[in-house]
C-alpha cells in the first residue's frame, strides 16, 4: 500500500515537473483503483471477523456435543453395572421362588375376595358417575387438542433450529469430517424427539379411548362383575396348578443340580505336558500329552491325547509348543491346532532362527457333554518338529450351561 501511494505521488510530481507525458485522466484512474483496493480490504476484514465469530460459536457447539457424549458413556457404564446386578439376582430369585409363590397365592386369594367386594361398590359408584365421566372425556378431548398443537409448535421450532444449525456447520467447516458425525447425531436426536412426541400423542388417545370404552361397557353390561368373579375363580385354580408345576420344576432342578455336582464335583479341569520325544510328527497327528499334572474326574486320556467333555458349559483351553532347533535346518517349524470335534478353534506356530523358541494360544469355547477336545499338528507341512517338556495342554470349566 505504501509503495502504491509513493508511486502515485511520484507520478504527480513528475507530471508537474514536465518530465513525463502522464495526464490527469491517468491520475484519476489510479486514484479510483486505490479507493477500490481500500474498499476490498475493509470488506475482507469484515468477512474475516464474521468467520472468527462463526468459528467460536461452532467450537462452543462441539464442546456441548462432547459433554453429551460423556454423559452417554457414563449412562452406558451404569447400564452395564445394572445388568451385572440383575445377573447376580438370578440365584437369589431361584431360592426364594417357592416361598414367594406361596405367599403371593395367599395374598392373591385374599385380594380377589376384597376385589370382588370393592368391584361391586365401584360398579354402583360408576353408574352414579357416568355423567361426570362423559364430562371428563370432553375435557380430555380439549386438552388433547391443546397438547397436540403445543407439541406441533415445539416440533416445528426444533426442526427449524436443527436446520439452522446444520447450515451453519456446513458453511463453517465444509471439509471437516467430524462435523458430519455431529449432524448424524443431531438427526438421531430429532428422530428420538419425534418418536417421543408420537408416543405421547398415542398414549393420550389410548387413554381417551379407554375411558370411553369403560363408560360404554358399564352402561351396556351389568353382568360384568359376575363374569369377573368367575374369571377370578378360574385364575385362582390356574395359579394353584401353576404353583404345583413350578414346585415340581424346582424339585427337578434341584435333583439335576445334585446329580451335576455328584458328576463333576466342585471343578472340572486338567493340566498335562509332553515328555516323550519323537524325531518328528506327521501332519494331522493328535499329540498325546503323557505327563499328567492334574486330571479331575479323569476326563483327559493320556493314551489318546483327547479330553472328553463331561458336562456342557463354557471352558477355557490353553496350549503351548516348543520347536526342536537345528542350526543346519532352519526351515523346521512346530505348528499345532486346537480342535473341538474336528472344528478348528485356535492355533500356534513356531518358526524362525534361534533355539528355545515357543508359541502358544488359548480359547474360551462353549462345548457340550461328549464333545472331544484335542491338540493336533497342522496340514501345511509333511513333518513338524516338537520338543517335549515345554509343550503343554490345559483346560478348565468356567461355568455350566
């Protein structure tokens, strides 16, 4: 800008001095160009200031959304804790089920008798209050119209605010991918608001319809109470039958638990290792771990290398393998697989340079009584070189299905 002013003054001085042929028209053009440049600079300053303001508002919106995401994460953790509490309550519910059923049956019988007397009284009061109920229905209709209009107005305002927010975000950060995720979140919130409004309207209409139906039913049928009395009697009889069935099921479950405890004891598991060394193992060969550290129930067979599942449940199986190292043959590998009834569940492979190389893996699987679990060599090579002692296989029952 300074150079341009200096240039203009030089032109003026030279024109006055007679050292050039510049005219006053040229001076006017340069002056107009200078004014245009100054005006453009002011406009750019204003646009930059507006952009900074818009960026500040957008940053505040982003902080607000981050707080909401933190609240959602906290709520998710609370839901997980609540689910764990529900799981812990299952065993307690099974223990008190029989006593609670008996107590509730007695209370239900007494409540049914009281309900019968109260129902007769309510019938008489209902006949006297029919006109009041009709008036209440009209009031509810009026309130429903007002509520519907209010909900519609709030919904339109919410839609306009969300639409304005989306436009501001797109204009401010067009190339920012994070804002697209924020827009999706706002759309989901909009859908939730719409769904809640629709549910509120449907509940109000359902309540009005229910009141109308009760009035019509009360006026049309005076024998409903007698029918309900008969229904209560049948319900009581059904509850007695169901109580007997539940008690029988509880006894059956207790017997099954007793037999399961007798079958499995307090724990099912095994831990074995390989001590016999072979020159090599062919492909598809079951490894027979012949040194047994622990074998509760004797369900692992060292002669076959197979663990037969005694009871259905979730088990954890772990295995480890060490390769026989030979510096003259660096292509040797030890590759083993964990199978359940011939289906692959996990694998471990040892290859590379250097001695004392081992590999292992573990798997948590759901198996059933009678399933066969074992470790076998792979099928990629004809021979696998496995060293004993550090080659092991273990399994344990986590919980019964």
